[in-house]
């Protein structure tokens, strides 16, 4: 219930998405928050107790969003005079590894289109600059963490579907898992109201 109340409070505004991370002590959910600051010059900052791989993942996410701005109905000039800040609030446990790409993209698109992300959905997966979703590790631990937090739907790379066999059947049946091949596949599942996107 504590996780559920925290999630409800955090997800009231656009720019927040729920990710799943593997840590040395198991899986955990993490909130990825994005904000934009007026009067900037296009700078991009990533904060949180993160390793270099996760920072690079966030930069790749921004590059994908910027290169697909028109398809996402985002004014490309938006990035010229604003600074963007991505923050991973849970700082107690170091986190690293390529698993936050799709969550960061969703948080960015949420902010830039004004669409709130559904609080019962969590996701894991890395992306390429072309938008392909890549496999990640720790699926069992991440799904367990999602279930503990009251998450009802988990988006994961299609290549990781086989890893679900490591999860007890009772748990698999209690949470919906959706395989994702490309970042565009997430739109139908994450926003409270679907954003106006079209193929580039």
C-alpha cells in the first residue's frame, strides 16, 4: 500500500514514468522524472545515483525523442531554449546497466506532449537510436518487484519473453506482461490518453 500511495502521488503530472531496475539486492521499481526549464540553451542533465551506462541510456532516449519530434507532434524548436533534467529519485542504491531507455523515452514524451503516464504500468528495456527495444537482464527480479509494488502491467523487450518461464506460474498469471519490439509499440499501453503520434 505504501508503494501504491507513493505511485499515485508521483504520477499526478506529466513527465513521470515507472521503470524497473536490477540492483545487488534484487529488483526494484524506480520513478523517472523529467522537467523542462525555460530560458535555457538546450542543455540536458541526468541526476541520481547512476552508473555511466544508465546516463548514456538517458542521452540515447533524448536523442531518439528529438530525432522523432515531428512524428510525436513535438515542435523541434522546443529544445532550443529549454534545458531538460532527468532525475532518478531513489538514490540509496547504486543503479547501472542498460534497462531504462524506454522508461526515459516515455517520461520525456509524457512531459513534452502533456500526457500523464498510467501509474499501474512499469517497464524495462533499452533502445537503440533507431527505436529498437533491446533485451535486458534481471527480468524475474524486476517482475517480482513490480508485483510487490502493486503494478498490474509490465512492458518488457520481446526478446525477454523466454525469461518469464523462470517466474512461478502463479506470479505470471497475476501480472500482465506485454512484449515490445520497438519504442512505438508502447504508446497504446502507457498513456492515460493516447498521444497524437504517427509514423515518421
